[in-house]
């Protein structure tokens, strides 16, 4: 598995997940720490993260980490068949 963070200019941070590793909240927080350090070198402190609704992204552990680091998160809308499916 490949985890990638990008902006309008391209890839900001990328990591391969080791084979057999489960992407849980704790593992994802470690990736977010490395992302934060990588972005700090490139940008100012003003940036946001957009997450989908994957369990690792919405775990309490990750939410607490993001709050403690003052990281702004743009919420992802809930899945809706009305938005993703239409008849032809």
C-alpha cells in the first residue's frame, strides 16, 4: 500500500506501508508526524488536511493527535448514493 499527500503543485509526502502492516490510528499518527515535519520545511504553519472517512483517519487517537498539533482538517462528506450514482 502507498500513502500519499499532495497539493496543487504535486506530492508533498509519500510512504509505502510495510507488507502485513495494518493502517490503524497509531500507525497513521506516525505518518502524520513525518508529514508535519516535511511540510514545515516547505510551507508556513498555515495548511490544512483533507481526510476521507477511513477508520484510521477518523479514529479518536488520530483526532486527538490532530487537535494537539493544531492541524486543521477539512471534513469529507459522508458517502451518498445520490452523489455517486445516477441512471442514464
